[in-house]
């Protein structure tokens, strides 16, 4: 199942997410889905951020400090 929904050949219109629940410490599929409107999708898993002047930055973790992640 494609989670990036398109309008036409290449334009992104939404991202389809599946709701899960936790059972014995593991995420389990519920079969329920939600679409979130989007025009751009960026793949960034596994990349380390870089500092930007004037923005707080945790250089050890490579992230901008934040709450609720």
C-alpha cells in the first residue's frame, strides 16, 4: 500500500498513516487509516542535523532541542 498519495504523475497531495495500538510493548495495526494533506514529503531518517546560526542546537545528538519530538 502506498503511503504517499499523489494527484497526477508526481504531485503529492497527502500522506496516508495507519493508526496503531500498543500490545505487549509493540505497535499493532488497527486497520484504521488517516490522510494528512501534504505538498512536500522529505525522507530524513538516519540523517544528522547541522547547526544554524541563532538556533539552539545539541551538537552531540545532532538535533534542535524540542519538546514532544
